[in-house]
């Protein structure tokens, strides 16, 4: 079945920019997404730890590129490079709302305890919530970038900074993949590294020259 999100006859997503080259669109999405993420932080945009909050972040980041920004996908997608086996797929699109509502409860509970629980426990719990929400991959594109920004904006008002740039994006992707296969140890280790208490958190998405 053809992917309705693609420009017919290509592997390039339909977009508002009129770009038909895959690499050019990838770069534009990365640049625009980063710029809009920093704007969200500069404006101190309040974001709730809910699916609606994540959707709002995604729309803000990619609304100038994709008509469907902020809307849950209507096709099934699988991890890049995986075969057609069932364990290679993210959550079925028909289950995104129901599964997402259950998954986001862990994030909400963790955020409420930031000021009272040990930071090491908060880091582990954030890793668990990240894994559950990563399995959703609810958007056709821009899931990883928007999830990082969503988590940062949710944690920021509680004085918690997520220094994503401490972990190279390829290592973070590997940790997320391992977590989806049942081994969350590396993802938890990464969150122990990136989580820090801070009076005035800033946004650090990626190391210079990296992409995600």
C-alpha cells in the first residue's frame, strides 16, 4: 500500500517547502526543528506532561514544514533498517491514543515527584517513561526530536535540566532500540548522565555536528 505521506513515486515526505530531495528535506527539518525548539524555551512555553502537550510541541516545531504536524500518524511504521517482523514495528496507529494515555501516566507521576524523590530514581523513571513513549512514535516524522524537547519542557519548570548533548545521538538511538527489545539498562545509564538539577535550565539538544 502506498504511503500517503510521501510525494508519489518518491521516498520524500510531502512538505510545505516544495522540497523533493530527501537529504535536503532532512536538513531543513533538522534546522527548523532546532530553531523552533529554542524558541519554545525562550518563550518559557508551558507544556503539560500529556499527549496533548507532546502534540503541541511537535506542531510548534514542524508546523511550517508538514501539514500534519501535531497529528498522530494514520499508517504503521517500523524502525529504520528493520525487516517486516512484528517486533520491528512501533505501536499500531489504531492504538496510539489508548496506549499513549497509559504510557504518559508514568511521565506525569515522575514529574510530580521531581522535587521530593532522589534524582537517581527520577532519572530511572524518566528513562522508563521515555521508552514507553518512544514505542508510540506517534508522528510520521520528527518523533525523536520532539520527544526530547517535550521531556525538557515538561521537566524545566520543576528545576530539572536534561542535557541531551551529553550523549551522542547515535548512542542514544542504540539505547532506545535496546530498550524496545527489553533491555533498558543503557537507556537508564544515559538518563543518569543527562539529568541534572538546575536553577535556570537551558536547552541542549545535540552535540555539534550530530543529528537525531
